[in-house]
């Protein structure tokens, strides 16, 4: 599409964190700033793709507070994150930086991507970034065993759909690695975990963020997210079946009383059953405005007793065993 012919009001702009671009950026997109002209918000070009604007951007980064300062066009978001990923690639191979710091940085980038996705309701092509960020995580994890204990130190314990998504991705990937799956398979599990709730982007915010119990119609709306997620991922054509299945099946229960299909036992895919355990564990151990986080011990106790029929017990048992070994 030739954007020069598109009127400004038709272009959407998204705030970015220019720090993610690093010091040596070669961006192939323009950066914009926002200003008010005659009472109307306007986006004006701050820097284009030529090198002469680089200093201007670096000075701005040095100046400190950058919140909502710079924007890129929505259609350039993937390029922006690709640039951020390249910067991160150099960072994660630096032997002078600790694995904890590297994991933290890749985690923050992943969180940023999922936050953008949920906050601005797509575009879905942002989700393609799940692949490079999980690949980087896998790369960092292979430098030193991080394990569940290492994850516990890094993961954000405040529950938001975007933090929860990345957390579940990392739990799934770590579980897969621990049970001896190949690096490719583990990464796929990680991506599936990270994308399991993407269908929630179609659920109205007031239902998604409601503090109290959902009414029946609200719950019915919420229950559409597994199918919406599967359809979104399938329509992108770049994710394998296992990944979209994790989105579709993570609310199925081993006992058969889950949704949307009411699948029973091993009719639920192995990946779906893993995702279910990690999804519940993260939900219980994170803080919400109306609920304190449970300790890992308490969460596992509840999962192992009252909630046990929901899970594939062999997966749950191994998960508990891994957590125990590392404690
Ligand atoms: Fe879900
Ligand atoms: Fe979830």
C-alpha cells in the first residue's frame, strides 16, 4: 500500500520505546512525534530513514523520560520490533552480561510486544514476533540452566493478560526442556504458551478486567476466546497446528468438564494439557487487584487436591517434581 496517498486520520500510530532500538539502529521506518495543532492531535515526522536523524534520536534517548514521546505507524510495528530483536541478539551473546540480566531483557521485550497487541487490539501480525523472542529465550536458557526457580526470580507477578501470556510461554518452554523435548519442540511449546490467550483480544475490556464474578452472558463471551485464538493463529498461516491447538484447548479439563469442546482425557492434545497446568499455575501465583498471589506451595496444593480432576495428573506430578528439585 502506498501510504503517501492515505490521509493522516486513516493511519494509526503507536507509541514505542526508542531505547529498544539501541545505539546503532538502521531503521527502515519513520519515527513521529505528537503535537496539537488547532486543538487536533497531529503526528509529525521526527526522524526518517536517513542517517542524519540518528543523533536527534540518540539525544532524545539520553534526555530521559520518553513515555509517549515517539511513535511509529501501526504498519511499521513489526519492523520496529525486528530492529529491537536484532539489538537484543547482540546483547544475549555478550559473555560479560549475566544470564539473569539477559533473560530479564528478553522478557521485557516479550512483555512489550504482548502489551502492544492487547492494548491496541492487534494487528495480528505482531504475533509473529513470538518466534524470535522465544528463540532468544531458548538461546539464553541454553547458556545456563535457568529452570523454574530462575523464572520465578524474573517473572512479573502482577496479573495482566500480557504478562500472563509471556509467563505461561516460559513455563511451557521450561517444562518441555525439562522433559527432554528438542530445542525446536520446546520453542514451539513456548510460542503456544505465549499465544494461548490471544483470543482475549476479542473480549470486551470491561469483561476482561472485571473484578467480580462474571454474569452468565459475560462468561459466555469470555468462553469464546479459545476458538477466537485458534482462528486468529490459523488465519496467519505461519504457526503450526500444535500452537493453535494450545490456544483452542487450554480450557479443556481432563475430566471432560472444560470448554469449548468438553474434550476428555487424552483426547486433549499433550500440548493443550501442558498449557492447562501452566495457565492455572500462573493465574494462581500472580496478584490481581482483588486477590493476593498464592505461594507456589499453596497453588500446587490446591491444584493437586481440589482441582486435580482438571489436569493430566502425570504432567502435574512432573511439574511439582521439577519445582521441588529446584527449591
Ligand atoms: Fe484462557
Ligand atoms: Fe490463560
